[in-house]
């Protein structure tokens, strides 16, 4: 956990971006190794600039930015308590998104989705809602669910503080492996 102003500034400015022209590098593997972004060649300079710009924003500022997309796919989930998003086998929060295990309405890689996670005990919030981008999907033999890596694009303003506080408190992995 970041403790003082110098450590916070250092972690805020220290970013790791990778690019490759080889197909043997997967986005999931590179993010798991700690990269903040991966660009397979060829890539667009505007994508690189936008990724770097966003990486320099604090999560609470980045996730509070407006985002508008017409008719996104929808994912709706329910958990018993807010803490379940840190420990559940069906949903797990990471530093920048969620690992979900879905059995229906499974989105595809790069899809933009509207997500709603309803919290039964309504403490400290009753709903986590926002938009996300599907970064990866993975099917495991013998399982009926598909693992989905969902990067948060934005959050409803009512849940930004609770989510960023939880992430700061539990300090989860940057990339959540397919099996939790």
C-alpha cells in the first residue's frame, strides 16, 4: 500500500507500457507481468497517447469521466455484501476492473458493456454501475462458466469513492488470472 506523498507520486508516475510485433505475446500475460498497457504492432499513435494520458489520472478522476455509448451489452450480477466483490468466486475486483465468471450473455473481447452489480445488504452502497471493456475471455474445460476480464471505463458517481477505497484497502492484483 502506498504510504507517503513521495511513494504516491512515484507509483503515480512509474508506468510500464509494452509493444510487440510478435503474436506469441498475449495482452493477458503482459498485463499480468505488470504492464500498464500493451500495444500490438501496428498501433495507432492516438491510442498510445490516450492510454498514457489516462494512466496518469487517479482512478477516482478517470472513472468519474463521462462516457456515452449507444446500446452497450449489459451484465447484471448480484452479491450478498460489498465485501463479496473482493472474495467471491463469481466476481473479483482488481486494480482496474473485475474478473467475472458468467454463464449467460457472455460478451466478446473488446466489447463495451454496461455493468450493474446489485448489493443485497446495501452497505456502503447498493449498486456498482458503470461501463467496462472486455479485455479477455477464457473458457476452462470442465467449467460451465466463462471467465471475463472487464476493465472499468467509468463508474456511476455514487460508487466511485467506495470502489477506489476498497481497491486502496485490499491492494488487489493488477491483472486477475483466469482462475480465482
